[in-house]
């Protein structure tokens, strides 16, 4: 089973405060044309996060356990939510911010360097699925939303990555 992208509602449940409607002022629990950012922007953040997380996985995602795929999907969701916070101009250095909590989950998941590989890489290694040719670590600190770095994409096409 391949990695599935989280939904707008998945991201909305993680960042409920960002799902208030500009139209009604009430919380709607998902992202759409009445939220800030709008649903199409969040869909783009999810797509970018899918590229980042897929770069950490073996080419054949069908061999991965449900547990690894669920954890990878969580990391996609977290990374997309980090992009939402950056897009809204949130102070990413504030220790008590949603961004800081999301970044902690991200760093625990993908690690910071080869000495601290993170939970996803450890799970892959334990399952015999580590990829030495993809040992590059994805940046732990999101400064701007990912926008298709050709170096990260290597020889894969966007269609192949987005499955």
C-alpha cells in the first residue's frame, strides 16, 4: 500500500485554530475557500510535504508496513502544518508556538543528522528498508515552504512522487 496524503480535514484537526471561516467567524475544522490559508494553498503544502517524506522512503512503498506508512503520513501532515504556520507569518522561534510543537514532532521523526536519524529512519532500518542512497536528511527547520528543489527530487518525476 503506498503512502497516502493527509486530507485538508486531517491538517485542520491538527491546527483547529486555523480553520475559522472568514465568512462566518466559526470554526469549520477543515481548510476551504473561507479559511486562511485557503484549501488550495494547504493542498500545495501537503503535496510539498509528500515530496519531502517520500524522499526518505524506499522506492517501493508497497513493501512498507502499515505502521511505517501511518507514521510517514503523520510526518506529512505535520510538515504541511508547519508550512501553514510559516505562510501565516507565525513567529517560528517562539518556544510555546504551534510551530515549535510541530517542529519537535518533525525532528523526532526525521532526525537532525546521522547520529540522530529520527524515528522514521529507525523504523525503516529495523524493517530492513533503509536506503543508504537516500541518506540525506531533510532540513529540520522550515524557513520557507518547500517549492520543488530539483536536488531533492533527483531523477524522479513529480508524477512518480505524487503517485
